[in-house]
C-alpha cells in the first residue's frame, strides 16, 4: 500500500462516517494540517499518527504476508 492509497482510504472512510477534517483531527488529537497531508498521501507523515487516525476510523491495517 502506498501513502497515497492510505490517504484515499482515510479520506473515503472519514467522509462515509460524516466527519470533517477538523472533527477527525480533534478526535485523534492531531492538527488539521496533519489530516490534510495524510489524506493527500504525503509520504513524510508520521506512521504512528497515521495508524492512530486509521484506528480512530475503525480501519484494520495489516501487513501482507504476516502469518
């Protein structure tokens, strides 16, 4: 999965849940700029924060090939 693909999934899930970027940022304890960059697929976004956002949205991020 690329950073862009993750960003697209985050954005689609957020919108499906009726959340705005500011609402998601507040729920995750991050800044709005982070959410904007994450959804845009910025590759330098912090992984820990990105996983926190995914978890907040109820997404399960797994590793391919994991047994």
